[in-house]
C-alpha cells in the first residue's frame, strides 16, 4: 500500500514538474480564422515572433494577431458585441505576464468597485489556462510575489495613475466613455521607464539592439483602448477613430508609426456561434432598427439623426441589388452616363464624385487634398475615364466659379455639362411647373406642382433619391414588384467606402418649413449638429439629373434611368 502511494506521489510530482516546465515556456498562440479554423502557431523568440509547430496554449482570433505582435504606443481595438475584444486583450496580457513578468494596469472612466472591472475576467482566464505563479487578491492579481494586474477608475484616480511606474501596458476598457480630461491626463503620463546610460541617439545600433534582446520585449509601453464606438463627437472617437475612419471602414485595420487600430466584430470571432449570442443578434437584425443593429453588432456610430430622410435598411437593400439573380436583367444599364461632382467649400471639406448609369451607381469616390480646381480636374479625369456623357457639379458657393474651367476642359469632347443649383427654389427650381405625383382621379385633392411641394432643388432631388432607395428595399426585402427605373443599386466594386457613404446618405435630415414644403437641412445647419459635409452623398443625389435631348429643335425628355 505504501509502495503504491509512493509511486502515485512520484507520478503526481512528475506531472506537476511537467506542468511547471510547460508553464515556464514562452506562450504559444494558436491563430484561428472564423472561416478556416486553426491556421498556425506563433511564439516569441528573442525579439521576433515566429511560426512554430508546437501545440498552442492560448487560441486567439486571427484579427488580433497584429495586437499580439505590436509594440505601438497606441493600440486601439474597436468592435461590436460578441467580438471577443476584452477576452483577447486579457489573454494577451496574461501571457505577457507569464512570459516576461510584465505588468498591466486595467482602467476605465468609472469604476465604483472592483466588481466594475475586468478582475473576474482575468481570474477566470488564468484558471482556464491553469498557469502557475498567479495569485488572485481582492483588489489586484499578482505573479511570482509581485503585482501583475491593477484596476482603477480614471475619473477618481487620475492622479494615482500619473504616479505609476513599471507598467508595460495600460488597458482602457469601454474607452468610448472616457472624458477629455482623463484622455489629456493619461496619454502623456504613460512613458517608458528611465534607463541607465546614454540616450539612444548617442549609442550605436549594435548597443541598442543588444538592449532590446536583453529586455525580451519589455522595452515598449503601450496604451490599449477597447471600445464599441458611441458618437463621432466623443473625445475617444475624435482622437482615435475619426482621423482614420476611411481606412478602418475599408480595410478593418489602420497602422502607422504611432497607432495600430483593429476593428473586430462578431463575424471575426471564431467562437461567436459557441457564445450563445447569435440568436440575440438575429433577433436584433429582424426586429430592431438597422441603425441600432449596426451600432450594437458592427461598431457603427450611435449617431441616429432625427428625421433622417433615408433609412439604413433601405441603403443596405440597395447594395449590389443589380447583382441579385432575379434582378440582373431588369437592372441592365442603358441611357446616359451621368458623372456628378461636389466641390469642397473650405479646408476641412472634401470633394465628392459619383457616376450613374441607368439605375446603378457605378462609382463613388472622394478627394480631400488640393485646391478646388485641382479637385475638379480629378473629377473630370474620372468622368473621362468612365466614359460619362454628362458632367454635373454643384454650382452653389465656390462651385459657381468652375464654369469657365469645365467648359474649357470639355471643349472638343462629347461630354456635356450642367451646373446644379441646389438652392434654386420656387419657380426657379427644376421641374417647377410639372405635377408632382398626380392624384390618380382623386377629384377632392388638387395635384401639386414641384414648386408647391419642395423648398428647392436639394429637397426635390434628395426626396427622389429616398424614393428610389425605398422602392429598392420593397423589391429586395419585401419581394414586391417595382419598375427598375424607379429603383437604385449601389455597385460595391466601384464604391471605395461603402460604410462612409452609408453614414452620409443615412444622416440627411428633413427640416421643418413654415409653409409646409419639403426641406432638407443645409450643410451649415448639419455642421452645427456635428454632421460632416455629405460630399459623396450630394454627388449621388446630383447624379439623378435627367438631361434633355434636342433633336431638330424639338426638345424631348431623355429618361436616363432606362
């Protein structure tokens, strides 16, 4: 009996020793893709990350591989619900503590108690990995008799955070709620530890590289911001999202010398279907507004605009509607190709360009650099490249001075031009004396002319754009028959930033008018509400221009939509 017990004790000791040795090894991360599953393993050797054939000790989503490897000062991880942002960053922090004895300070704007922190998440992940050396205390978590993880609220503890030393990583949870005061105090406070010796600029490359190898990855200090964005006007969004939004929307990632920004959503999380959240997501998709759904699950801004004329559901239905099997034939484009351009009005603006052929918006682009004539030349070159028949531009404001330039550039070409004045109102607006939506035999209701229904051209054309988006929604989502000439489709192949276009088009609000006319809020009033100038959206709107064809002095309406 004693011999058997001794044998069991030896076996147990061997297992414990094996676990200790395994724990002492550098962490091996298994990189997992939602579509393909496990891809490969990586670990850090010296100062470099390498692929290995070892079995992973921690599995992590492919989208976070850059975060594992990054030494950037600002690492921003944004995404909707169910994206595994917090779990992923917690796992990376735990592994770095185990491997390099690094320390992490977990922060949030408001933390009334330790229960409001990720303390319990860190504890449960350590238990899941069965890593030795960690000690979970009531207010902190230690590793090998030293503090490894601390937790605090910024709003009440910013002075204590200023005095912290020795932390390699600061993680700000729910960064969308951080105040400007906290942000201003936090970022300059966090810096590398002082070191002995000469400044790097007076040292040889060999000496600097030797220090990096010796420190084994502890040389850099990073601030990781985790967020599901709220408003674009929030301090966090203004600093870390808006300046790079175009790239984030297009690629899901942005990187420069200072920043690494990764957008990760539920569909980037390989374990999402195992989370139990998918049923809730599908319910939100069916029963909540598209704006709510996109904010909660896809990290869109929570910037619903009251009285927006075009709903996100309608916009989404129009994306590649012409590529659907049952709509391909009816969307076959014909008629004039209309290129439209919205010039910028000041230094903070951008120029927009769109091309419509039939019911399809083939291209949408923007340009934010160059003088107004340079940007106009950019749009004209695109129009030529796309074989446009007409070039339309916004002639209100600074655009009015472009006529001589455009006329000269289009001399001896087949392309005609049209100056669009969104501000034209009353009898001066397009279609002023035509009947808008005849009453179809209703003798009690007097049919109104366009000039009696719309405040100006801008209201008239945006209403028409909204009508076509809604009709496409009816056809694609509701299965109703709609004349393809009354629909619109957005070609994802030629639209550079679909998310940015959605944000612009779906944030065009109606404005109350004392005379009961349909009126769209002006760019100036939109700017006061924090809504950016809708240059791409205005280009699409102006693309609804219907040219007229003159044959033998008889003007015939040319229906460019089909």
